[in-house]
């Protein structure tokens, strides 16, 4: 069962951030999007401490500019692209500042990263073989998992991720096939709410479970 406090939809979360005075919303936002910003910075060649510093600057800019994001006029994945644009600019500022440092402080790797960011504006397709979308899904799963009881989560995981039949899962977890489908539906619904534009096509078309048998 889900706890009384639920995770807000992504658009509601952005609205709460825009209000500027909701610390809970900012903590949730940082847990959700912090890992992807950090990974973008590391992919650009930054050391862990520098990646953290640039990430903090990214979130400062997000706080200032969140009101300029218009989700209703954008395509799927638009907020992630918007966030990448801010991160890229902050990375360019950082790498250019390193270029102005005395010889040896920037290094060849930083020069190459700077050239790449200047020439290519697109978000990296993957970071060490993991896509940005997958990183966001991982963060969402870490946020949501403690909010469900272990049986519900296991039923969801086995059916939605492993693709196992509801009947087999139910026999192992002492649940009916319908209860397994309900567990998958509840967790998937919350994932879609948290990552509204990112995972709308994951796990198939979700409708409330019926009494029909499952194989």
C-alpha cells in the first residue's frame, strides 16, 4: 500500500519549485534530477568535487529560470532537454574559466571537452552505456520503492520489469493474479506521475485490472 503522502506529478513538482518556498519540493527535485546533472558533468570530464559545484550552479539557475519553462508547448522529454541546455551552458562557463587558468590547471581533457560542447549542443545519448531516461527512472524507483510494501513492490518488479506472468508471481507471493496486476498498476501509475513526460510509454498501456484470468 502507498503511504498517505504521495509523490506529486512532475508538472505539479515544477510548479511548487517555481513558488521558491517549498523545501520539500526542492529536495524531491534534487533527488530526481541531481544524479543526471552530476552524470552529465562527469561525462564532460569534471572531477567529482567540480561536478558537484557545477551541479549546484545548475540548480541555482533552474530556480531563477523555472518560470520560463512551458511544458504545454513542448514535446516529450522537453524538461530534460531544457535542463540539459542549462547544464551545458554552466559546463561551458566552467571549462572556459579553466582554459584561462595558468598552464596545467585545465589540461588537454578539459580542452577537448570544451571543444566538444562548443560543437555539439545535443544531450549525450548515453553515459557509460546508460541513457538519461534510464538514469531518471533509477532515481524515481529509489524515491518510490520505500513508499510501497515489499510484496507490492516485488509483484510490480517481477511483472513490469522481468515480464513474468501474474499467475506465477501470485503463486510465489501468495497473491491472486488480479492482486499482482493491481500492484503493477499502482506502482506504474506513481512512476508515470513522477516522470510524467519521460515514461509515458513504459510498461505498456495501463488500465485498472479487471477480474479476468491471467496466464
